[in-house]
């Protein structure tokens, strides 16, 4: 099924934040020199990761269940 490399990092490993339900966010490489973040949809702690690039601000759309909701990193 899922492999350990697909498990999302714990906060001390560079995790920025999560919404407490099913969407989590982390900076690329732990420092994110660009406006690039990982958008990860968590399922019981296991996540498929998708790279989201070139946003004009730190606000992105994140999938939350079947509803799109605005997530603000500020």
C-alpha cells in the first residue's frame, strides 16, 4: 500500500501547519526559498504530495474533503 517515504513529516521536521482535518502544508526543503509549498491531502497520516508553485501570495486554495476552502499562511 503506502510506503514510509509518503508519510508526512512531523512538525519538528519542517511542517508549517495543518487545518486539523485533512489538509497539511510544508515548505519545500524546510526553507522554501521560492513561493513553493507542498500541498498534501492527508489520509490517516499518509499523504500524496503535490507541488504548488508560483503563487503571488502565501494564500492558496486547498482541497478539504470535497469543498475548496481558502487557506492563509499569514
